[in-house]
C-alpha cells in the first residue's frame, strides 16, 4: 500500500510538473471585423506574431478576422465583459456611447494622414480616459483610407443624392444620409456585399479598401474621392486581463502595440492608391467631386461639427482646440 502511494505521488508530481509550462502560457482571442487580407487584419496578425516572439510564446494571441468570432458592434462589449481578452473595432460605431469615440468621422475636420495623426494625438488621452472607465486599455490605433462616395449614377451636387438607399454604420454617416435626403440603412462591413447585391443599399461612404473588400463593382460603378474623413480602428485589451500579466509580458505587449501602430499607419498610406487603382481596373469610375458637390459637403461638415461640439461639451471643445493649435 505504501509503495502504491509512493508511485501515485510520484505520478501526480510528474503530471503537475508537466502542466507548469502550460499554466504559464496565456492564450488570448482577438476578434476583428474585416477580411484576413485587409491591412487591418494583416497588421493584427503581425502584431500577434511580434507578441509571441517577444514573450517566447508566453502570450499567444489568435486573430479572428471577418467578424468570425463576434460581429463588429459586439466586439467592444465582449472585451469589456471578458468574453474575449482583446479586440479591434472601428471606434466611431460606438459614438452613441460617447461623442469622443466619433471625433475622427467629423467630415473635413481631418482629411489627410498628417491631419489625422494630429487629431489622434490631440484626442488620445481623452479617449484613453473614457476607455479606462469602461475597464479597457487602449493599445494602438490605425487609420483607414480617406472616405469617398460609392453610388451607381452621376452625382454632381448634394441634391443628386436625394432618395438614395444610403448605408450607414455610425451616427455621423446616418446623419449625412438625413441631411442629403437619402434613406439610411445601418449595415456593418461584413454584411455590406449582401446588402449591395440585394439592393438593400445602393450608395455609401467609405474607403477604397471597403469597396475592394466588398467587390462593390458588382453593384455600383462610381466612386467620388471626397476625402471626407479618415476613421480609425482601435485595438484595446480587457484591463483585468492586462493587469494579470507579469511586468515583462506587459512591456512586450505595449512595445509590440507601438510597432503595430507605426506599421499600420504606413501600410494604409502605402496602399491607399492601390485600392483606387483596383477599383479602376474593375471598371469603376474613380472621380474627383465637382466644386458644387465639395461645397455641399463642406456645409454638411460644418453642420456636423457644430452638432458634435454640442454633444461633446467641454471635453470635445478642448480636443478640437488642441488639434487646431497643432
């Protein structure tokens, strides 16, 4: 009996020792909303690899692109509640929670990459504070390409947009639809191809990348390069999950995040024209907006900026003021 206990104890000890490396390894899931070959998803995959290398596989992050784990509107909440540890989302879809989450989709406030970076720097601390109050820690943010109008007819003025079935994905795009007299329909990126194919929508504002990912040329044939704004995707982590990491792993994660942010901005600046060239190659008309259309959108931008400032209050005014002084 004593020998049996000794053997059993030895076996238990061996199993416990064998389990130690596994217990020291942390595995996270990272849901994302865009296809695997989208620059955002590609950057996240590289970020995950950087983290694995830097931590000696102590922290492993699995990226789940194309809304395969959670749909876009559900990702942020999933990270907050600990259903997943880390996630990436187009932050402006949560503008209803806080106006600051939609600051980068105010039309014509920041319509170039240098302007977009200034706006990010001016707003980052305020957004981080809002996220921390929700149990989140911001890791990095990466822009999209400048936004343009997709439609299936000539649009020379705002009046030409009246009656369109307009795809909206946040507060700002829904408001634009309202102001131009279009019928707004909320459609997230993963559902956009089907919405276009079935005629649920026949127009929208987005980047060249979204048009390419959605094979927009199968339904629409015009793209007006209005450069209305440059939205950003934010990658963030559940704060308790971050705090549970040891200090070296935290530092490795933050370093990889800084690298991903720099790389992501460059990827989009480099690839923006490529997407527009692909739209042309597929037979789409890639056009500059007329002076009348640009003027109309500028007025809409002024209206939306005023609307946003009313909602955002002192916090919003402080960010806009800081941005304009840069």
